[in-house]
């Protein structure tokens, strides 16, 4: 676990897009980034959840956030192109993207894998962040330093029985991170991945229904690694895999 000491307002004047910002780790990241001065763009599927995070950010006296309601399952390249254009018009540049939204899909033996479920998981966890990043690269390059963070998992670094589509998607995520990091090497854009580790969220409860959630770290507790990767302190990190615990 990284011991990063954030200083007050160190994210002032930074604009950071977070996917899956309505719940779990994405919500905690949005509240924390904005607390340190960032303007956060909250992207997610359930508008009510995004509005709730918006209200919490305003209530804590942080910069006014923006909301992008978008279901990554149905989103097309044009959605991302339009989104990038709006971000450029509104903010001029983008300092960071946290690709956090993911679908767990069904766990079970490979032989029972549902083809549609595999497609959905790969669309939301891999294709959507890939095509979104492609569209956002020009506006990310307009920032003095920009950080792209992909979210991995323990099963994206070592395969495990019965983790099917989700594990396949997280290996692909690590691969995507490495390809893009290599292309961005020596530029103002850096690309890294984080494995949050076991964290007390709805997704974790779905994967491990018998587990006592109180034995797990909360999303708030694992945020220091995320803060480090959006801070200028990490400008030299590129192509690295981080673990938040
Ligand atoms: P949650 O299920 O709590 O949150 C996932 C978020 O992703 C929700 O805000 C959800 O929105 C959003 N999302 C899901 N599908 C879509 C979609 N089609 N379009 C847009 N947004 C979508 O998960 P966590 O906070 O636990 O997970 C965050 C990340 O961390 C994920 O990438 C996960 O794989 C990874 N991770 C988590 C671990 C853990 O122990 N919690 C361990 C290892 C990795 P909505 O609520 O509206 O559906």
C-alpha cells in the first residue's frame, strides 16, 4: 500500500474524468479528488447515483462537478467523440481519466460460460475504455501532464479458476495499459494500472456473498494510490502496475 501524503488543494485546476463514479471505488475517488481541488467529471450508468455524488461534492464545498450519464454497454465511438469535444469546449484540456467502471459478469466453469455475458463484459471492461481513450487522447495531450489509469484486478495478473470473462477482461486491460504506455512513452501522457485489492463494495459482495464485508478495506481507505497517480508527483510513472493494498 502506497503511503502518499496529499497536500491541501494539490489537485487545484485539474479536471479528471471518472467512469463508474456513482458507486464503490469510483464514488470514493470522485469525492476525494474533488476534496483536493479537482473538478471531476462523473460518468456512469445510473443517473440517481451520479446526482447523489454531485450533491455530496457540492456539499463538501469542492469545485462544481459535471455529469455524463452513459451506459458503456450501448455507447458508440460517436458518443466518445462528442464527449471529448464537450470536455474540450468546457474545460480546454483533461488532466486525467480513471477507467473504473466494470462489469463482474457470471462466475463459473469455463464450459458453462455464456457467450453473451462474455461479450458484455468485454464490451464494458475493455472495448469501451479503449475507444473512449482513443477519443480523449487529443484533449488529454492539451494538459501539461495527463494521467490515464486503468483498473485491473488480482485475476488480471494471475489467472484463477471460475473467474471466466472478468479475468479475461482484466488481462486485456493490463495489455491495453502496456500498449498505450509504450506509445505514450516520453510524452506528457502517462498510463498505468491499479489493482484495488479486496474492497468493501457491491461488486465484491456479489463475487463473495458469504464474506463478512467488515473484514475488508473500505473504498476510502485505498484511495491514496489513486491520489498519487493523478498527482504531478507521479509524472515519471508510465506502464506500471500498482496495487492499492
Ligand atoms: P461497484 O460495482 O461498486 O461499482 C462499479 C461502477 O461501475 C458502478 O458505479 C457502476 O454503475 C459502473 N458501471 C457498471 N457497468 C456500467 C456500464 N455499463 N456503464 C457505465 N457504468 C457502469 O464496483 P467496485 O467499486 O468494486 O469496482 C470498481 C473497479 O475496481 C472495477 O473496475 C472493478 O473491476 C475493480 N476491482 C474491484 C475490487 C473490489 O474488491 N471491489 C477488486 C479488484 C478490482 P451503476 O452503479 O450505475 O451500475
